[in-house]
C-alpha cells in the first residue's frame, strides 16, 4: 500500500487556499500538510515539511511563485 501524497498549498488569497484544501481533502491519497500565503513562507515550509507536491500560485507578494519554485527546486 502506498502512502498519501503530501501537498503544500501556496496562494496569497486565503479563499483559494481554503477551496484547494476542501477539494483535495475529499480525494483519497492526497494529504494537505500545510499552507503558505507567499513565496518566502512556501520556501521555508517546503524545507521543513518536504512535500511531494506544491500547488504554487505565480503572482504573490514578498516572493512570486516562479522565484519560489526556482529556489525550492
């Protein structure tokens, strides 16, 4: 039996994060392990939590999703 995919949801709009969390919680095999409101926090949480998947918004304050993805990669 395989383990659930560990997902980090990153978006500056809290309503979108809530929507993604609700949708993904209903899917077997998907586990939301954390959320972040900007790219900088996404980097910090990715380092700590080691998610399998990061849903990353592109346009965010502090550090955008493209910059964050390059650093996380």
